[in-house]
């Protein structure tokens, strides 16, 4: 199939005397003709990398090309080294299987006869891609069901999936890092493509095996390591994965949750729960890092699992009044709690003199009726502050 598509692209390029490329919806190269002197830096980079640069991906999808019902032009973007292209979505049964692109500089535009040749070649390319999709789709669907069952809650399906994954994909000597992804504010029509494109690009550059499971604006990524990774390797991969997806978003952002580290195969469900909890926390609370680790969330998972209308139990009335005022004392309390009661670090973050901080702490003792310097009191206040933060983020903070 690949040879037939390559031959088609080469034949069309020779007839047109122009560079021709066929790519996936994720702008990954399926086949590319030889250059015909019209190539631009964007094409050269994509051929070398096998996938378009993130900024080129955003430019192409910024045209909403997956919704096109026929051929049209992709505008030139000189700052990206991207010449104008004549592009044809290769659509079968409502699904875009690929995109055929021909460089079409306005100084030497395609004529009607050349466009007719492109239309004929596009029909053949669509037929070839449809045959390949029909052959690959059952395998793709089976893999998705297998991973879904492995990560799901049904005990019988999990047991079957665990046996199959152990025999086919991941052995007991390997370590799995589970990452959970959430796309916030991204157009729903482009979310899945951005996730898949980011994962494919990452897969070309990472030595670890990547097993993605994409569902709309959410995704889970299993990264399989031959040896247990240290925390630096875990954090590094999570950061690179977040960047690979974020770089393909034209609007919106990507948050990633990760567990406390890599785990053996039979612990991936627990690791995924941790990753989902961290991703949900980061999605809800903008104060958290966009890549959040479950092990660094402290009391957030407990509070996020608590019924929203019962979070008041953690917020004494004096604390609620203080936080509602949202003045210097509230800022001081939050910072003091975040630094675990460190006077030097609190003064540094607030740019306060030590004497001024001690004065504010004395006022906090009066306002709250307790001493934030006491470790037990501080723990309770931290729960209250975070419960209030969650209520505000979810619109449940309705008491003065």
C-alpha cells in the first residue's frame, strides 16, 4: 500500500513538475515526492522529521482543513518558510484519511488541467488509504479496547486484558509511566488530532515505547521503560509530552497529571487513578503547575474527592471571613502555609521585612483565634484554604 501511494505521488509530481506530499490528519508524512525546485523550508523539515513542525501543524489546522468538503488553498506563511499549497482532503465515508498537498506559488499557479490531474490522483489516493484503513482499523480498535480494559474498572475485562498485554505488549520486567492529559479551551474538532499528532511526534524522538489511548479532549499515555526511571526521567518525559501536545494547540492549553513514579504492569490502574486525580486538579486550579504530580498535591486529592457541598466542614467561619476579604492577611496566610511556616521563605516571597511578617502573623492569630505557627493548626488551615480555593473554582463559594 505504501509503495502504491509513493508511486502515485511520484507520478503526479513528475507530470506537474511540482513537489507533492501526502500526510495524515496529524500532518505526519505518508509519502513525499522528490523536490522539484519549489520546495520550502517547511517541506524539507517535515520530510526529514517525518512530521510537520508544531508551528506548521497549527498553521495548517488553523484553516480548519478537516472540515473542508473539497480542495482549497493553504495560505502562505513566510515566517514559517511555508509556501502556498493546493490541498485536497482525502475523505472516505465522512472521515479525512489524509491530505494531498501540492506547492502552488501564486507566481506560477496551477492551471485547470493540472488541477484535474490532482483530482484524479486524489481519488486514487483516497481509495488506497481506505483499503489500508479497512485493514488497520480492526487492529487499532482492538488495541484501544485492550488498553481501555486494562485501565478500566471491570474486574473480568481487566484480568483478560492484563494477561493479553503481558503476553503481547509489556513484560513484568518493564516499568510503566502513566500520564493523563486534559485539553482545556481547545476547539473540540481539533483536540483529538492535536493529541495524536503530539504523541506521534514524541514517539519519533523518545527511546521508550509509547501506547496512547485518546478519547476526545482526554488521553492516557503509557510509556514503557526497560529499566525503572528516576524522578528526573519521569518529569522530563511528562514535560516533553505536554510540550509536544501544547505546541499543536492554536488556543487552549494542555494539562498533564502523573503518578508518583513508574510502576509494574499490574499496578497501572492505581497509577492511572493518581494521574487522573493530578490532571483533574491541574485543570480545575490554575495555581497548580500545568504538569502536576500526584505526590506533590498534598491534600488536594482528598478535597477534590469530597462532596462539594460539604467542603464547608473544612473552613471555620473566621477563616472564611478572612479569605473572602482577600487582602494582605489572606495573602500572608496562603504564603506562610505554602512554605510550611518558614519565616525566611515567606518574607522572601512577599518581599516583607521580618518585623512586618511577625506583625501580620500576630494579626492572623487574633483574626483566626488560633496560632498558624502550630504544626497541627497549620495543617487544618491548609485544608481550609484549599477547600475554599476549590469552592471558588467550582462556583460553590456562596457564603460570606
